[in-house]
């Protein structure tokens, strides 16, 4: 009876496909088939229907078998993949098989086609059945543990291990290997974890009476050794006589037998338990079974602890970024910000030194701004043009540059004195980019070779982003400060210009404005008025008579005594000042003196007849200074009063014209002079 077979041919030659189809039909298969030649067609074929087998030509105009295999692997489908070709050699065939192809046949030599298909179909069924069996075993796991007295001993030992609060991998690894030794009473046990970034096997723990004799050689997943072999295969390796095994790496002279149990979490092998004995054939099938179960629990505990450590690191790194955020939001001191950033870089990335170079846009040059962890001060002399050195190259190209081993790049690392003094081995240059513009470069140095993982690199990227924001904010604030200062200077120059124009109009009072301004500020400082308020007092004093710009010349400059009607107009100059200055936002807080300096303590002043403390304080102290300067200055129509006469007048007007407390302050200041 013919068997149904759904075959997807990936073949550019219809004739070759027909030959294969005929061979399948001769083998007793009733074939449902489809021929495709391009990647989109393959993906469409996968989406339309299930397939039992894929037969693929190795080399086609539009694609190759490895590319087709990659599409299959990306899809996650479990379909036997057989490559057919007549032009490639054995090395290419082996490479294809290592990449995941199930078999490789030569065109014109198809005798193995049917057996290969039968074998791969059987393997596919086995994988499906194995999956079903694994699901069933998981459901029965609890029942099996309860029925097995033999397992109870191991589980009692495991229970404390798995339920204990292990917060670090090294401590947990040591507990695991001690548990294995206690239960199996063999010579040495070590635990190795796979570093997925570097493919290195790190020996986290080793225990046993002869553990000190074991040589801790560097192991690689793709290298030799029983541990690497077990992790690659995902299966236990039990070698009764290691001296006769070609894969064994001698690391203990007394070793005779060895068993390596993969540590598997889900579908991923994360490491291995390596047990050695000085006795040959020390490990039996029962050991394998018990260790397999224990290894599952150990892998779970290791992964749980690894995730716990990772979570703690992430929390700490998030807290680190938060600390930088807080600093950015609370200070614009660039040096302080950079020191906070560098402290977090050294702490969270566990590196030896770091520096920040700031870009000077005008000259297109990177210059040292801050550094931590250096043994010398050579780094402080760093000056690099854009594109010069690795830092300049990083800034110019806006990309991270990583030099894993600086010893191999001494000639191209232009700061040789820095290397010779600091003995750095690994270097990173991270461009600091904010709003699309390079602000500088974060440099990271380590004195041992550093091979970071993706988590480390992601955090480095985040730190670079945060640092760029910190620099941008600080520089923006500095720019705003400079602009504000320039604007303030422009405002003050304008005010002084107005004041000078008024003095030029009224020659009799020329110089009066600057004198009363200086004296009022001196008095205000002695009283303890803060600098922010002094700015407004200064502006108000300079503009105290600005309202006289609204008084006609025939009144303002009249040499004789003013008539009653003329006095009415003259007394309106504070109101004129208010109307002139009130619409100007930055002068609103300076209005008190121009508007109120003719008000009197007893309420007889003008323009509003304010009384006592209703008169602004700045206007009260200015009124005393204004009168003092007026009576002590020479005028064309009278000489200035003597100091004693002026002081007597000020005292006499205390409580009438002037605030008594302000008078006391003024007299104290006058006598100090």
C-alpha cells in the first residue's frame, strides 16, 4: 500500500524535480508536492499547508540551500530538510549538516533517498512522540517522586537547597556541589555555567577532597573536553575510563572516571555538573538517573538565582539612572553632574576608570572635563580634534567604539603615555548625543580585558544617553544665564541712559541721580536687603524722577517760584512715572521708588497720600536719601546746607516726612561714614 507524502521541492530545475518525484513514487510514496524557488514562495508554502519533507537544491540562481534552511529554522517548523546537489564537496556538505540539514545527497546517486526519507520521517515522529512523552512525564513527576524511596534521600538533600534563600550564584553553586558529594560520596564535583555571550564555561564551584589538585583550565563550548561535549549535546556523558577517552582533558592526575550531567532549563542547556572519581567505572546507570533529576532541580534553582541577581542589578541600575535624573533636575553645575555620572559608571559597570570629554563646537575639539579612577593626571591634558583618536572617531561617526585588547592596538591609540602609565587593557568610547548633536564622549577604561554582555552594553548606552542629557541641560542653563546677564546689562544700560537724559534736561540736579542711587544701595545693603531686591531698588532709584519727562520745560526749568497751578502739574510727575513704567514687565518691581518717594510718613505726601507702612519700604529709605542729597547740594538759587543742619532737619522730620525707623538706620549709616 502506498504511503502519502507531502513534499516541498525547493528547486530551480523542473527536470531535476521530476527525477526526484519519480524516485519517490518508485519508493512507494503517493506524493503531494509543490515546487518553489524564492524565499517569499517558501514562506507562502509554509503558511498554506503542512509538509512532511523538504528537498532542496543546494545552489539556485535566486537562493541557496543554507538560505532556505535559515527560513525553515526561523519559522520554527520541524520538517526534515534534505539537500540535493551535484557540484559541492564534502566540506560544504558537512557544514550544511552542522547548520541543521538532516541529510545530503548527490544528484544522480539517489539510492539513499528513500532510506534517508524513511529515517528522517521516523526521527520526526520520534521528536513528536518525545514531546508527548515529556509532557506526560512532567504530569507524572510528583507521583514518581512520592513512590521512589531511593529518590527520597536525594530530594531531602535537595529540598533545603531549593527552598533556601540563595541570593548569589557562587554560593548556590557551592551548595549544589557539596550536596552531590554528600549523596554520591565521590572524589570531586564542580559546577560550570555557560556564558552565552562568550561561549566560555565558567567553573563557579569545585568541592571534594582532591579539589585543590584540579587545574582550572579555561574551557570553551566549542572546544574539547567532556563538559563542553555534554553541554553541546544536552545529554549525560559517563566515561568509565577517562585515560582512554580522546575528548578528556586531563586536569587531575588521579582521575579515572568522569560523569558530566547537563544543567537544562526549559530547552536551554545553561551549564553542567562535572563529577570525577579516582575509581574506574564509578558511575552507574542509577547514578545517571538520579543525577538527571537532581540536575533539573539544580538548573531551576540556578536560573531562579540568576534571574534574582539580574533583577537586583537592574533595580540598582535603574536606581542609578534615577540618581542621575535627580541630579539633572536639581542642579545645573556641570562638574557636579559629571562627577555623579562617573561615580555611577564605575560602580554599576564595574570598570576601573572613566572620563568625559566635552566637544568645543567652535574649534571642533574634544577636551577633558571630568575623570574618575585614574592613577595619574595625564588624562586631564586630553585635547582631540574630531576624528582624531578613538574618541574623536566615536564623536565624528556617532557610534560606540570598543577596543577589547588595547595591547593589540597600541600604535593606533594615540595617547600612548596614558596607556603606559595606567596599564589599561580594554577601552570604550561612547558618543554623547542629545537632540541629534554630539556633546562629547564618555570614555571607559579597564585594566583587565573586559568582555561585556548585552545587559552591560544596554546599560552603557543608557548611561551615555543620560550623560548627554545632563551635559545638554547644564550647557543650556549656562547659555540662558549668559543671555539673561546680557539682557540685564542691556536693560540697565537703557535705564542709565534714561536717567542721564533726565539729568541733561535739568542741569540744576545733574549728578543727583547717581549719587542718590549709590547712597540708597549702600543703606539698603547695611539694612540686610538681599541682592535680588537691590536690583529693583537700583533701577527704581535711577528712574525716581523719570516722571518729570512729562512736566513741561517752562515749569520744570522755571527759575522762579512755581504758582499753585504749576505745583499741581509738578506733583503729577510720580503718576507720570507710574504710567510710563507700569506697562514694562521687568520694571514693575522697581516702581515703588518712582511712584511713592514723595509720599510722607504722616500721610501729607503725594500723589496718593499714603501713610505709614502703606508706603513701600524702598520708597521710605529713598525719600530720606533724596532729601539729604537735595539739601546738601549747591543750587543756583541757594548754597547747600551744612552736614549738621541737614542732620538736624532729618531728625526733625522723623515721624512727619520720614519713617522713624528708617531715619535711625540712615543716621547710623551716616555716622559710620
